[in-house]
C-alpha cells in the first residue's frame, strides 16, 4: 500500500512521486470527466491514499497524465474511444485512416483535456506531469476539422488536401508550424488556467530530448514553452 511504500521512499531520500494515473480514456480515481478504471469501481480511489500518505511524509505528488491517448484495450476497455470517433474527433493519417489519438486542434478535445487536468489539480496534488503532449507523428493529423481550422487560422485554402501539407508537400513547413502552435497554445492555456485556479500546482512535461526531432516529427516545440 502507499502507506507502506511512501515511508520507505521518504527514508531513501525521495521527495516526489509521479504516479501514472490519468489518460484520455481512463482515470484511476473517481472522475466526472474521464472514464474510471474498472479496478477503481472494485477497490476504490487510488489517488487519495497516495496523496495522504505522501503529504504526511513531505513527499510531493505530481499526477502523470498521458495526453490525447486512450490506453484502449490496455488500461481502458475496448470501445472507450467510440464516442469520440463517432464525432470525428480522432487524428487521421495521410492515407485517411484513423489513429487512436484525440486531434489536438479540435476545440472539443482541448476542453476535454483541460477539464481533466483541472479536475486532477483539485485532488490535492502538488503538480501535473504532461506526457505525450505532442502529435503521434508526421503522418497525423489530416482530418477534415484540421483542414477547416487551418484555413480559419488565416492560411490560404489548400488546393490538394492532404498532399500539399504532408511531409512531401509544398506547404508542409507552413502546416507543421501550425501544428506546433496547437500544442504550444494548449500548454500555454493550461498554465494560464492553473495559475488562475490552482497557482500552487507545478507543471512539468516529458518531452523528446532532441529538439529538432521533437519539432519536426511530433510537433513538440518545447523550447517555446
């Protein structure tokens, strides 16, 4: 149990833990935003006992959230992404096939993720840790929503979608910069909302260590953060 583990960690000199308890498709505590893990229904809240045990020994708890990803067929049951798929909210590859990630440019997905983060912040944690705070690769996202939102952002209409904005397209760099800003603006807004409602909560992230690889392949311009 955490009541047993935390004192051992504290005695060994650990001052923080980063429990991986939240994905886009599953939460390991009672959530009004994200579907609960089946084990929570059977055994109860996993986060509250950790926060209690950690704070009793001066250990910080930074909730680790995997962004945009469902953990479907693993930590979350099969079908958890179906409502999002039905609403056209998943990332699409160049070939038109869907990827099991939420599209980061979709306002509905952004609000969903922000709400999940803020709900977690209200659980008494000391920090939030962002993982997968990026796109799935260069071959996403090319959904119909991205096409509309790219134009609304002030870019001229794409003649041949998605070829012109794909990795081999003439407008790839323009589109890639827009995708990077989708991620950066998401982090920026999360920081703003945390400062407003939970100013004591720290924000950290797991990112690709090679900056150019991060920017080019997964639209993660973390130096801009």
